[in-house]
């Protein structure tokens, strides 16, 4: 069991310099990361092209309506948000109900770097070097029973600390859900940090989800409750507009959002003159996850 | 005197361009520069629509015809900023890649209504000269009432592109509705008192 101490954390500048150095050596970032690391970090074909977005964009351009609807609200209004103590319950259709602190989770599971593209439903994407581990590791400890068909994620409700929750922008607390096989998929990650650092508050500290093949809003932030359930849960966005946000919300360039096209995306931090790039099916993770949906009409189950 | 004042207002109306130039100079356009530029000019178009629509009510309230002298200039700035907004979308964002653009215009209602508003602005801008007023006579006034439709389209464009209930589009909608409601009153008075 290895815990990352602060002294081990690479300052961002050095981190970027190392990457630069490696690039100069003629190795791609991902080929370096491949060494000694689990296949998940580089399994998808597109990883070879994944160049992490600058930290300043990842940490200042956020959709986190609990702190307000502007992109700058989360970083401005979350700095005093208290993430300690933090308890997470895993309950519902499980044999072992778990009540655990974020700190204990950090000690129990080793976080590894996972570089994934995050595609927002608004038509932009970032590449983020997360720190985290497969959610399945935690769920296995709770032993889901045979009635557990879906997993519901419930984020924190704290309108005193989260000014956005004073307004009915969405139904609070924020809720999201996955099918059990999606939740158990090794790519589905519980995130504890990014860029080798502790997860910033504006990115969903202390614990958030990342489901790389789905639109960003599926990845709930500041989770306090993970519930195994029999029936498909209704997420906050589904409740807000069922026509626009489906349960699955897989990244799919062929299925438009009713109000905007999903065929292409803007790359964050790429500058004013760079072009949009084509959006990939399952955000480029089709090799790993397409089999979860074989035989399903993804236009119907959007 | 009024001539200099008008020139001063003209340069003041270029303020939104100044902001973007300064943003580009200081590399301060943020994570999504293209979107920022597009939203910037879209919002300024709405602001200029509100300003243009404010001139007649201001004339009524203050009993000064002075305000009307700025109406044409402000209206032309609406067209100017709407055009930059559109060009940012077509040129900077989509690189004149017409297929997705046409697809968007036809299928996405917020783009459809925004584009319609821009199309409706063209005849107004084209007939803004003193000469056209003389040629069109009373038709000119009827034609230029299209600005009410354009204002409503503009506010709907903003509401429909928002993901949920946002304050800003609602504020613009309220302002536009109030400015239009003021006119209904004005018209009734006109009928009553000749």
C-alpha cells in the first residue's frame, strides 16, 4: 500500500519540463508512461495523441453548478470549501454496507496516473492527468448483491458552502447513475487528484468520478453516497430536461444534442487559431467499452 | 456641438472591439478564446438592441428629441456587431465548413432563430439612409418595426442556447419586453390624443 506524500509530488513546472525532455528524447509521453504501468493508461488507441491540457485551464475552467453557472465560479467560490472530514456511504443492494472517510479511501487504494480526455456535452474537451483507481475496487469491498443493477452517485448537499445550491438550477443534491457493468468497468475511475496533486476543490474534491467515454456531466463530483439500486436512477440532468440528457450519455458524434451538434469539439488551450477536431465515438475509448452496448440502439438510448 | 457629441458616441460604441483587441494583446482570452469572442459580440449585439430600443421611450419620458439623433447609429451598430458575431461562428469556429453550419442552421432552433434575426437586420441596415426614408415613405416605418421581431428573436437565441435557467438571458429578455411594452402604451396614447 503506497501513499503519495507531499514530497513525492512533482511540481507542475518540473512535471511539464520532464515531459518536454522526454519528448525531446523522441519518446511520446504515453510510451514513457507505459513502462511499468497498468494497461489502462494507454489501452486506447487515441492515447498516443493525448497531450495533457495545461493545469491553469483544468483548474479554472469548470462546470460545477453547485458553485455557480459561470466557468470561473467554481475556482472563485470553492477555495474555502471544507473537504475534511468527509464521509462516504456505500449502501443499497450490497452485502457489506460501508461507511468510510475520504482519507481512509486514499490510504486503502493506491492512486495511479490516468490520462483521459474529458469531453463536455457543450462541445469542448480537455486532456487531464487524473490520479485515481478503478471504482470496481471499492464496489467489490461492498459486495453488490444480485439485485444491484445500477449504481447511483449522490454529491454533497451543502448550500451554506455551495452558493449555487441556493438556486433551483438543477435538482440538488446532484445525482448521477451508471449501469452496474459500466460502474465495474476498469476505465471507470474514482479520482483523488490531478497532475500528481491533491484534487482541487473546483474539480470535485475530495472524491469524484470519471467515466472517460461519457460526457463530463456523468462524472459526479464531491460524492458522499454511492447507492447500488435495482431500478435505473434518474440523474439531475435527466430530470432537468429528459429530451436533452439521456441516462447513458455516451460520447457519440452521430447523435446530436437537440440544441447543438456533437460531431466536433474545441480543444481547450489550443489557441484562437486552432481548428475544431472531430469527436470520436465513445470519446476514443470504443475498443474498451463498445462491447457494453452491443445490440443497443444508441440513438434511442442516448 | 451635436456633431462632435455624435462622433464621441460613435467611438464609444467601438468599445467592444477595444476590449477584444486588448484581450488578444494581453493573451487574456481564456480557455476557449473562440467561444469567448463569439459570446462577447453576441452579448454586445443584444446590448445595442436594447440601447436602440431605448431611444424612443427616452424621447417620450424626457420630452427631448435629442435621443432620436442616435437611433440610426445605434441600430447600425446592432447590425455591425451581429455580423461580427456571425462571422466569428462561421469563420473562426467552423472555418467556413458549410456542411455542419447549414446543418446547425436548419436543425438547431437557437441557431435558426439567431440566423433569422441577422437576415432580418439586412433590409433595415440597407434602408437606413435619409434617401431610403424618402423613397419608402410610410413603408419605411412599417419595415423598421421589424426590429421588434429581431429583438425577440435575439433574446430567444440567448435563452435557447443556455443549458438551464440562467440569469443573464432572462435579464435581457425582461429589458426587451419592458422596452416593447412601453411602445404599446405610446401607441395607444397616439390614438387617443391624435
